[in-house]
């Protein structure tokens, strides 16, 4: 089963949790570690429990909780391809080949805490002011941005 591109869904999920991004840098990974299980849980609603968190046992860090869980990577279970989905400023979608390292293990998202466990649910987006319309992104621009992301992912793969 081929890994689906869920970049739009990840962007929508991340937009609901702005507290996971930006300064202070000292807490950025911990805040994203609370968001990444939500990303996986939401994607699994669409794809039937095929997405997983990545626990890198080869990492040497001193964050005892939640351990070595990556704060920005998810894994497509059927092929073990992994994807960078969170940056320091928001959502992204950077695909990588299948995991082969034995010290990189898949974790089910139900085993890890998330923002919903430690705080209130995010507020829904406020309704726009009457008479204001959202500015749509032209389809041609959206396609160009998607192509740029594909090229960057491809170039990045040459340096791994």
C-alpha cells in the first residue's frame, strides 16, 4: 500500500495548535512531542490506523519523558517510509525512504501524551467578519508550491 500524501491534513491539524511552534527554543521539541501524537491520531482516522510515531533508541538526550520520541517525524506502517511533518514554525511534508535501522521503532500514538491530555482543546477558528471573504490561493500557485516541496525533498534525499 503506497504512502498517501497527507500534507494538507497535517497543515490543518498543526494550525489548531499554534502553541506548539515558535519561541522559546528550549521547549520547542517538548511542545511538538505533545502535538505529534495528535497528528498521527487524526491521520489514522482517515487511513485506518496505518500511521505511527517514531521512537529513536539511538538518540542520546536527557529528556526522560517522553524519552526518545521524535518531535517531528511520523511513519507510514505498511512501508515504513517516514515523513518530517513539523518544523519549528509549523507543518511541512518531507518524505524519506523506509526505515532500516533496528534502533528506530514504531510506536502507537495511544501510548504517548498529547496537548489534549495536558490542556484544554484548542478553540475553534473564529467566524470571519461579516462581508470579509478569505483570499483563495490560486490553483496554479498551489501546484508550484507543491512542486517546490517535491524538489526540495528530492534534493534533500541526495544528502542522506
